[in-house]
């Protein structure tokens, strides 16, 4: 017969370690630690890939209460442009003022709704996954200022807006306003070659952005536009 004393301690309680203690020993074993680290890395990889590329447009709503419709600013692939790589949605969450301006613009209210552009149609070099990771976790000074501007209109108007406008205009000028040509063409009946200013621009090689700026976002002076 089993001796009760072998399984009972001096205080009359079971001398076997409690369940949590036995589990703790297994979890903290080398294999247990390896499994936990593996699960964390796997979860982090899935999170990074889905959040970094934002191909699943509802992903942001998992953590963020969105006040916008991603369809309003996501890339429009019906306008004859090549889909850029990188983050294609999520623009409004970090750039609320430009998004609000876009919704008040003629580009948003166009009668050709099927061709209405999204942010990356014009800003066709969206943040890469590497850039996104740097912004979110390394917090460079420029990004910190953008974050501050999202809640401070003075910083936005006086510092961030002029800087971003200058960068965007430089890119447009260097690309010969390639983003404009993606939507505006004679074939799509969204550009007229018979307009006098257009004829002069074609003859002189003047690119669209030199005349058509401050169309979508708030006005920013461009006194040195002819130098670029």
C-alpha cells in the first residue's frame, strides 16, 4: 500500500510543486524561451509586413479610430499610371491638413469620379517600408516636426507646409510633371491642346507644375519657380 507520508509534507499538504511552478520551469527552459522568441518574431514580422505595405486597407482600423475613408486617398490604378511601391494608404492619419485640403479641391470634386486621384497618384514616391520603419521607430527630427504639426496649425503653416511644398514641387519639376500626365491627356479628354497657354508651354518645354501649383493644397508662394 502506498505510504501516505511519501506524498504528504510535514504540514499535511501535497509536497508536489504547484502547477504554475512546474509550467514556469518548462517555459524558462532553453526550448521554451526559443519558442517564445520565435512566436514574438513571427508576430512582429506579420505586423510589420501588413502595416508596412498597408495592402490590407482595414489594418489601420485595428488600432486606430480612423476618421477618413481610405478609398478617398488610396492609389487609383485607373488613370494610366504604374502603381508605386511602398505605403499606398494611411496618408491622412499622418497628414490630416493636406487630406482636408484635398477633400475641398477640384481634384476631389471632379465630375470624372472614376479618374479621381489618390494621394500617391500625385505624390508618386510614397514612403518605402524602410522609410516607414525609420519614421515610426527611429523618429528623425523632420518626422517629429510633422507629428507636431498634425496638432499645431502654426507649426504646420509656418514650417512644415512650406518645406513639404518645396520638396513636392522640386520632384514635379524634375519628373516633367509626370504625375500630371498620368491623368491629363487628350485621349482621356482631360487636357486640351488648343488652349493658348498649353500651346506655348509645349513649344517652350515648360512643365505643368510651373503654372499649375496651389491647386490641391493651401497656397504657398513660389517666387523662385523659374530657377528650377
